[in-house]
C-alpha cells in the first residue's frame, strides 16, 4: 500500500510539472549599437522579428563616440550584448581577433547573398567573416532645388562646373555650401573622402597606397587637395564654428544652397518643407566618375551568449532577401542594405540617392581598411587648408609622411 501511495504521488507530481515543461521561458536577447538616434526604428524592426519568430531582442544603443570603448569594456567583463553592431574593417576585426565576435563565415546566406566587396569589409585576410553586412551609406551633395531654379542653375557634372555654380550663388549673396569644420570629422569623412574616388579610383588603386607602392603626395592626391582647397572658398562665413548638425537646417531654411554629407541625412529635410535633391560629387574633367559608397554597419554575435542558436538564426535572417527587405522598411532613410537582391524603398528620394551609384567607380572611405591611423592628421591638414593656414602641396607632403609612418616604412 505504501509503495502504491508513493507511486501515485510521483505520478501526480509529474502531471503538475508537465504544463510548466511545455512552457519554456521565451528567449530574450540584447543588441548593442552606436546608432542611438535610431533607437525607436531599430526596436520596431526587432519587434517585427519577434512577431515572426517569437524571439525577443532589446535594442541597447550607446552614444556613437563612446561605443567602441563601452562595448569592449562590456565584452571584457562578460556583460556584453548577445548581438552587436560591428564596425567595418580593422576596428571590427579587432573584436574577432580577441575572441569576442562570432565567426559568421558559415551563417547561411552570407557567402551566397553578398558581393565580394561587401564581405571584404567584415572579413579577415584569410577569408573568415566576423559579421553579416548590414547597411552601407554614400557621401553626396544635397541641394535646394528652389534656389537652383530661381537662379537658373543646373546640377553640375564636373568639378569645374561645381565651382562655377558656387561662384554664381555667391555673387547673388547666397551661401553656396552649409559645411563647416567644427565637428572635426565630417570635413574628412563626408567632404574629402567623398571626393577622393574621383581622383584615386576604386579599391584596386587604394590597395596600392595601402601597400606603399603609391604615395599620398602623388599627382592624384595633390589634385584632390587643390580642388578641396578651391571648394572651401565657398564655405559659409564663420565656417570654423559650424557643426555637421547645423548643415541640414541651413539648407532646409534656404540659408545655403548645398550641403555635402552622408545619405543618412536625407530624412532630416522633411521638417523644413524644402524641395531638395542630391547629386554625386562631380569628378574633374576627363576623370572617371567615382562615389564613396561605404560599408558602414555589420551585425555579429557575441561568442559568450547563452543563446548561440537564436543569435545565429537572427544573423541568418539578416542574410536573406526577405530579411533585408523588412530591414530596409525599418532602417532610417539613407541606409542601404548590402544584399545582392532587389530592395524597394518607400521613399523615392532614397531610391534616387542609391541610383547615383550607377556607372561610377565605388569605394569605401579611403582610410578605413588599413590607414585609419591617418585620420587625425588628415583632419588637421584639411582644417588648415580650409582656413588658409597651409597649401595643398604642403598638406600632400604631410599625408605622405603620415602614410609612411602608419605603414612602418
């Protein structure tokens, strides 16, 4: 009788536990990012993913200029997010080499659905992918269509024509450009590196500078610096104190006719009700037209995650055409999925910006892959050129010296 009673009790206990066993805790993941401005849209995308899969992902961004240090501290302490945005090239690879970022090489879709140029930005020299390519951006010239029309100006197709248009605007008392140098990054990333593919060419030519075979005081670089210096003559009065965030308002309010910036800015003009357009930074007469189309964001997994299968499933979803299309519906305007599949955009202006790539030599920001140590010296020289404190010839010599230093030559 005692044995029977004990057996019945065991069966009853098992019966009460079965519903609990069938209700496993839902998986909850976290995602780190430097795109704090996009928190609402990013979380909406992740909520959509939850609808599709049941996996909950919470977006936990950090202010952009603190992201690298904050993420590394979290990873070192074992408190890093399950998924995180990966910088392209050397900065992202550093976390892979340290054992933090997942090897994404065998994630389904990664090899099949992305071009070699897209993969290269998140790939080690021996071909291991340390992130799934997520979004690219381009550097363009925004313009106020009303100001152009009122002054009978056409979109320039060569650099000389750009200077001519700028002079015509200045003669009418209109600031040609809304660019300044106070932010200490956009003068390099958006303006100068946006111009550079028109002068040095694409990735194959960049590789010759990265190896040291070509020097950054050669004819191509000198010409790029001469044209940059000419362009800065049309920066607005007080440009030394104008920040990158001032530019959209200046163009939107009609205080300037053009603004050189990234494609990510295109969504900011709606609040001003301005009729705007965008065109590629024109090349010098006779040169092949280029455009800086930069692989900006990848997403990878944390090797220390407690949910590796769910993390890999999310990364595989990003690498599908379906995932890329849904992603594009939620990404801020001006961020372009890098997948080899047709993507449609709700805003026609975004489609027009992406169409500027057609027929051009495309490349990433020149210093990102192997010359990032030149970033600060280049900003300093560009600022000095803008203020008339140095010459293109002298700046080119500094570029070449810094290039040799970074390459250890």
